[in-house]
């Protein structure tokens, strides 16, 4: 039965390969469309050219554009609580306590997060031209916490394990719970970091520009990299789905060719 060209396992492999190939090709097409839309978004830097474009617009605004610049605090930046000489404009400090509970069914200690706190701090900041030594023109980033995108950088992470004494061990045995670990993390949007924002840009006065959530319902996004690197990651993702579609398609075709070849050979042997 194992030598039969119609082995069920082989047929399942053929079907699965073609199914995955179709799925990966669909994902490739979707990513390709997304990439094309991203490339159609106008890209600007905080400079006089952007000011001139906004002044030429009747409403002094651009509905949806990408702005690439370097993060600069409008006033005094935030200092990292744990890392010396590390400054940012948005700060998130989180603490998480993990406790262990005795599971009488499995006779093991199970972990559970019992307390999680997060502190958020921020100061106003702008994007400045990375190619300009004197930042006479900048784009203020409005309500950055409303934007999507993983634009924070983890600068500190530490796990503290609870120390147990003899008395604590007795009490824990009676209560059925004991402290496990405490995790501390700090995330910053650091000063000097290259950031690309996608949203609406409005001109206020002669030189002050503001990046904000678009009124047309499109996503307000902040990306912690330059625009080219952002597109490169999307192109790499599209290339990955295309490669997976090709590999699984070739695998399915090879298996199907082997099945048909063995089947025809078997028919020829019977006819002879």
C-alpha cells in the first residue's frame, strides 16, 4: 500500500502544497497592493520646500503625507530613570509582578501576573531636517500617543527574583502562593532618533507646521526609521510571501508529477 502512486499521504501533501501556495500568493498580492499605496504617499522633510508647498495650498494643509525627520524636544527632554545620559520625549515605565500559585491538581506551582502598572510621560517635540545643522524649520508632532506604530525603544529591562526565607516558605506553604518575579521596563522615544510620520500636515503662521491625525479617516502612524528603510521592510515581506508561494507551488507540482509518472509506469507494465 505504501508503494501505491495514490498513497493518501502523498495526495494530502499535493493538496496542502497547492493550498499553501495559493494562500501565500494571495498574501503576496495584498502586500504588493499595500506597498504600492505606500509609495504613492508624498514624502517631505521639515524644510523650506514643505513650507512653500503648504503656502501654495489654498487650505494651508496636506491631507495625507509622510514626513521624515529627527526627533527634537521643544523644551527640556525627559531623562531616563535607569540609563545615564539617555534622553527622550516619550517615556513609558512599566512594572509587572508575577506570583506563583499552588495547583493541587497537577501538584505544581503555576505562574500568574497579579499586578501590572505603567507610567507614561511625554513632552512636546518636533521633527527637524536631519541634513540641517540649524533647525530653523520644524514640524511639531501633535498627540503622538494617539498614533499607531511601535515607535518606542526599550532602553531598560530587569527581572528581580523574590528571595525566600524559612518563615516565608512556611507561610507560603500555608497560603498556597508565593512571589515569583518582578519585571521592570523602560521605553523611550529618544532624542535624535529618525522618525517618519504619516498624517496630515497643517501650516500655522509662516514657519510653524504641525503633523496630526488626518481628518479623512486614514491612519496616523509613527515609524521609528527613515522612509526608505520602512519601504524596504515591506518589500522584504512581499518577497518572502512570493518565495513561499513559489516553493510550495514547486513542491506540489513535483509531488503531482511523481504521482502521475508512477501511475503511467504502472499502467505500461500492466499493458505489457
